[in-house]
């Protein structure tokens, strides 16, 4: 079982703690943007589903003989822009092509410039600090099949890590 993280998760020579921490914070911010983007796509899908349901409601209102109300719903709501000139897909496209692309590009540029493109260095070091070395399910990296995983060990060392380093 490998006790060291994979090469792509090891800090390159000369990269400082402050740089790793800054890149970690930038990565954290990107994760929040990814989460927000997911909500934007959820908003897009839900709004589209609502518009389709409105179309069905119009048909049902007509079947119920409520043509005047059906006409109002059909002309005032079905297919309506959610904001001036835009449906939700246009918001998604503008977000993706503007803020999101700029954010992703700058985060990648920072990683390339400061850490040789390596991702999640802060988390990889946190994992090394928090895991119980030598214990099954606490491996540094996936097992390549060349060794048998240990099933015990390291609990005192881990206990001391919880108390001893407020950084993690």
C-alpha cells in the first residue's frame, strides 16, 4: 500500500505553504462556483418544466371551457422571457461564457504558474495529515494491486494530529 500520495498530488519543489494555502482557497472558491452553476442549471430545468406544465394547464383550461383564462395564461406566461429578452438557457450561456470561463481559466493559470498545474495540493496534504498511515481505507492513493493492505495501526498518531495541528 502506498504511503505517499500520487505524484500529481505532491507539492512541487519550491512551492511554499502560503502558495499551497492560496491555491487551496482558490480551488475552494471554484468548487462554490461549480455548486452555484449547478443551481443555475437546476433553475433552468425547473423553469422549463414549469413552462411545459403551463402549456398543459392551458389545454386543460380550454377542455374545461375556460377559454378566456386559458388565453391569458397562454399569451402572458407560456414562453415568456424570465428577464428582459432572455430565457433561462441564455442566462446559462452568458454565465458559462463570461464569469464561469474566466474563473476556470484564472484558476487553471494560477495552478500552472505556481504549482506545475497540480490540483488539490492543499487537500492532498490535509489527507496525508489526517489519515491513519498503514490502516486499510486510509491509503494515500489507490492500491496498484502489488501489496496487501494493512488492517490496523496508527491510531495514537492520528489522535495526536487531531489535537496538534489547528491548520487542518
